[in-house]
C-alpha cells in the first residue's frame, strides 16, 4: 500500500458519514473528548476495553495488519504493541481529521504504523495476515456493509483472519434492549441491521472461510473471526 500525505487529495467523505457521523469525526474538539478510555468504557458498559483485548487474542506478533477505520481509546495502541516492530500496521480511514489525530498520537511511538487516507470500500491491492474492522459495520448502510465485509475478506492471505467487532442482537430479556433500540433509531439508523443479519450472510463464497462467533454482555456485542482456508494447490 502506498503511503499518502494525509492532506493532499483527501478521499471524499461518504454520504452516510456526512449525514450521521461527521459531527463527531470531523470535530477535533469532540474527537479529543471521546478519546478517553474511561469514557468509552462508561458508554459501552465496560466492554470497550474488553472487546479491544479480545482482538489481541487473535493476532500474532509480527503480523501484517490492516485496520479499517481508526478508533478512539487504547484499541490501536494495544494492537500496535501486540504486532511489534517486526510487523506492519496499516490504518485506513476516510476522514483526514481522524487520521491526523491518530498520526499525531502514534507516529513517534509506532514507526511500523502507516496512516492511509482512503475509502475502505475501494479494493485493496495488498494482502494481509489480519484485517480488523472495529465498531465500523453498524455505521454503514446496507450496500456499504456488504461491500466492506467482502473487501475485508478479499484482503486476506491464505490462513489470514478478518476480525469484526460490532453490535449484535441482544437476548430478549436484556435490560438495556429497549434503551439501545431507541438510541439506535434516533442516532444510529444502520445499527439495527446488525441485529437482523449475521455477518456471514453478506458473503457469497463463505465456504472458503472458517467462521467463529463469540458474543459478549448478553449478546449485545459480537466478535466474528473469519479465517481464510489455505488451499492445497
Ligand atoms: C472504525 S469506526 C470507530 C467507531 C468508534 N469511534 C470507536 O472508536 O469505537 C469509525 C471510523 O471509521 C471511519 N470510516 C467510516 N467509513 C469508512 C470507510 N468507508 N472507509 C474508511 N474509514 C471509514 C470514520 O471516519 C471513523 O474514523
């Protein structure tokens, strides 16, 4: 993947982001505010850090990793620490505001982290041992969700893993079910799809992969790990 200077020819912000998320992702002030691990833990009922740690269990040191969309908090530093200096960590984001922020935060600590301004829906030329998609799918409308999932899988080397962390359909008796449902209807219009459709169902050639799903907090969150089968020929 070629490294671009962040501010030259910025990738266009997709319409779903402009409409529903730019108030946050294009604001330096709010980005700084939300980039606090304790606040993220508070907003996720303590699960933000647990989910970030669960990604680490899937990644070996020295891996070549692609992350689709930057995240707040410590998810990216934890993963960079796990990958280590002999690995490669390409971070792709459509927002120059977000990329600049994480570049300033990490570039001197993790020289093997690369910051790339592009739309993750566009095809990737490189292949990766691991592709991470952390709390991004629920922000995407249906066609973009499907395209992103398939794009992540097509970027894997044989034996490589895609790791999706996102919302999931909670157990029916979950005390927060109606609160989350109402919040989603108001502010995250594409999130409820994560309740209705399995990530696997967006993939047509799914038999080329091994699928593993783990759920957390009364099934409110999911981790789906998709391993590309190695071909014998
Ligand atoms: C990965 S999610 C992270 C959600 C939440 N902020 C967190 O930390 O858990 C949000 C990021 O994805 C980026 N993003 C959204 N759509 C994208 C796309 N099509 N390609 C690349 N990045 C995208 C946004 O610009 C934003 O920085």
